[in-house]
C-alpha cells in the first residue's frame, strides 16, 4: 500500500512545497511517481501545511477527516485540504490502476437476526 505520508517521504528530495492549492517541487520527481501524485497531492499538501485532509463520498455525501498515514477509504471519491475552495475528484481509473492507494472495501455484515418472543 502507498499512503500520502509514504509518498511524501519518497519525494522529499525533490523539494515539495504547498503553494495555495498546488503542490510544487523545486526539481521534477521521477515520471513514475506522477500518477501517484495526481491522486495523493492533497494528502501531501495537508501534511506539509499542517492542515486537515478531508474526504467525501459521492452518492450520499459524507465528509470524513482522512489520515495521511493510511490508504484512502474505498468509498471516498472527493479529496480536499482544509481551506481549499474546491474538491478534487478521484479519477475512477485510479482505483483500477493503483489499488494500493485505497483501503479494501468493508465487507457488508450479514443482517442481524432478532429473536421474537411471545
């Protein structure tokens, strides 16, 4: 699995910095990290600025605070850093191409049977 914190450690040598709503680098990171940075840049900006990292679901909107040290929850489709004016949508193909960035979906619990008395 790859988390925002782990990816930040891999790109520290390239001089990452948060400039407004952008993640910028003093020198270009390797191209193979670009696709990961497209998904996790908000988490890296959150760590660099000390702000909270937010995630939201698509269908029934629900905002949760994310932990940059763990994978993105499976149901999160939108990402933002505290104070951002807009949310970034997670590209659907990112889940297929880079499943290591996302937590495994929670398995549904079987319905609980309630015993009837009387």
